């Protein structure tokens, strides 16, 4: 009788993950974000998780999210993750590795797509996040989560969306989502405070709009939940001043905030480090888990 022993299978799987990680690192070094995501998503397995694909939260073709949950989860904390891409690119499919990573940590995690600029300018994509939260809470029990134990997380442009949807009192109110249900906000390399009129991302905002009208650091509500702002030390896409300004605005409002600068990480590698095969890159995943564990309901 022939076969492969369990130790041999583990060694082979570890080798495959190692090869995938090296391939991904090469793609990251070449600044091929889409290629890196594709490689990483092929390496990451969702075996043993409950995955619900294309949960619809609105009428647009991009108003869908994938939900990753620990098998048999009940009453687990929930996370809504919002992808980056300058509000013009990206989708949920490129961030399977985030959903898998957080589900393995015990959280029911929704990874959403949203309407893109320039066809859909601010606040369309923020309103999409609010609607996704509404539907995620409505389906919480069926998905294995707790509708009162929700975290919102985003990377880059998605970090803007995550902070803005919670901190600006307008958006949750419009979607009938109580801010008390949001236990925390996690921004990863987000552009929360900048003059977009000087950059190509101006096309993501209304013509004639000003930073005071759209930037999250100008919109902090007095009852906002705790925030974690993760900054990549080597980020040359979103300047660290964004997180500094956001931190100051939160502190002025009396909101608990932790700003953590992660060394040797750039704008892409800071989110790549959420993937379990790439935690050697930096402390993104552990920082996120520590924050959720500190602020989740018991």
C-alpha cells in the first residue's frame, strides 16, 4: 500500500507556501500589485472555513461581498474589510487573503467591493460601506457573527472609507446602523487628511469640493469608537502625516486612538503582511488581532 504520510504532506505544503511567498515577494518588488494578490490568493487556502460568496448589499453590480467565517462560528466578532486602489481600482476578489487570515483568527470577515470613481465619486463608495454594514448586521446570525460586535477595517483608499463611514455621523445614520455596534475602526495606510485637489485622485471627489468637506479628520463624531491607525514606515504613496492629523483629530474629540508605525513596510507590503504566509514581513496581522481582542465584546 502506498501513500503520503501526514508529516510529508505538511513538509510539502510548507514548501509550496514558501515558494508562493518568494514568488509574491518578487511580484511586490516589481510593484505588480495585481500579480502579487493573484499569487498570494493561490497560495492561501480556505479549506475548513465557511465561505459565502457574493452576498449582495445593494443594486449595483459591485455591491457584493464575500464572507469568510470559522467553521461552525456562533456569535463571533465581525469585521468588514474595504480594499484600496485609489477609489478607481481593486475588488473583493483580490483580498481573499485578508478574509482567510481574519477568519483563521476567529472572526467572521466580510470583504467587500464598492462602486468606483470617476463614475461614482464621494460619497458613493462611503455610502456603499454603510450599506454593507447594514446587511452584514442583518445577516449576522446566519453568518455566525454578532451584530453588536463589529469592526471596520480598510487599506489605503479603503482606509479612508472605513474611517469616514464610522466617524462622519451622517453615513451610519442614513443606513440605520447604530454606532454602538461598531467596536473599533482599523485604518491601514489610509489617506485621511490631504488636499486631494493636488493629485490624480481628485477625480474620486466632487468637482469644486474642498478637503474640509470630505476628509475624515474633519468629521470626527464625539461618540466614535476606538481607532487603530497603522502606518508603513517606508510608505511613499500615502504620507504618514495623514495618520498624524487623524490621530490629532481623534484625540481632540476624546476618542481612544493608537497610531503604530510598522518598520520596513511600504504601502503594499503593509497589507500583504496580513496574509498568514507573509507575517514575516511585519506586524500588521498581529497588531490588528491585538486591537480586536482588546475591544471586542466578551
